[in-house]
C-alpha cells in the first residue's frame, strides 16, 4: 500500500511512538548523525512522542557516542530481542539463543567465503569473530567494514558452549559464490529467526524475535498498540516493523523488500537527512 501525502499527514496525527533504525536510516554512511537530525529528534521528544532507536545492534554501548545524543527513554536492540528502559536499566524483554544452539550454528557456518560473529549477552557486550582460518577471515573482511577482529575458528564455538551464557545473535558476512538463499533453509535454523540484515549479511536471533515484536512489547508497556507507532527503516530486518506499525516509512535508500513493506517511501536518503525531513514535514509542521 502506498499512501498519499494527505493520508500520511492524517495518520501521523495519532502517532505516539516513532521508532527508527540506526544504520542507513538515522545515521549517514560514515555513521555520523547530522545536527539537523539530532535537533529534529529532540523536538519530537519535547512534543511528547517517544523516539526509540530500533536496531539490529546489541544493546551494550547504546546509544552510541556517534549518535551525539542520549535523550532517549527506551531502546529496542538486537532486532527486538532486547527492549530496555534507558533511564532505569530495566529490561522489558530479553530473549537469547542458548549457548549450545549458537555453538552448533557456528560450527555449521565454518566454511570458506564466510566470516561469522557472535554477540554474547553479557555486560561488556563480548563479541567474537571467526572463520575457518585467519586468511579466510581477512579475505571476506576485505569486502566489508568488520566490527570485530579474528578470534579463532572452531574453538570459538567451543568457547561459546563452555561459557554457557545466552547469545544475542549469530551473524555472518559472505562473499561469492555464496548467496543469501543458501542460508535461509539450513537445518541449523530450526528454532531460530533468520534476518537478512544487509547485503551479504545474515543474522540469527532467538525464535520469534523481530523489531515488530519488540516494539509491540514496548507499546503495550506504554499503554497503546502498534497502530499508534510509526516506524522508519531501510533494510531486510526492518520489514516486519514496517508492515506491523500503524505507519511504516521506507528511506529513499531502502532495499526493495523494505520499500514493498512500507506505507510510503521517501525521496530522500540517509545521506540527505531523509528522516529529519520526514519528521519536520509530517510531525513538526515545518
């Protein structure tokens, strides 16, 4: 469904929570957030609309210093596995993959052309990077901007299993000849949620986890439903929240599947302050 701007403006009147993805949506490609966008979010909060970072990133260290603001009250992280009150530190939702399941998945993924990472649900946000060997890790990393270094190969799966702690997510970056569809029907996927996070990037979360479910949990806590939530995003792991929200907005740089899931697609991209322009026009009356 594609709304007209008039229909969009009408729907915006009933919104009480504005949920936004970080990478490719709030943030520019260099991971910065413009002053215009920061000011727009602050004004939205001042008008009583909850502005909620809703991201695939792990909860530890969020909001990130790069965002340039810590005014938020709530956070949805790890694709909805985590819903947290940032003022009190309370978790409304905390869903993890058990250590053995995560370890078995990691072992399945140890193949040439794949680099994997695993995020542990501990206070420091421990993150391990692994591949069949260091050379393969570096070969795959050359096509990406990795957030972790190389920590080993098969021993990382063993380490995760020995730790016995919940895992927020397991993810991979991959290069040719691998394709996204190669990973969507793995036997190891059983009991997990598979999220195409970005180009050549797949992540596995606990069963039933999605940004939509996380936002539904938060909205329920705040006393309203998803029909009073506006979401904005750009990629595959935003699809569920774009479809479920009362108002779903795709960025101008959004993937085809995100555009198809949204009620409206912006002309402007994350590099052009598309989010700020949308909020200014439809929520702030500028």
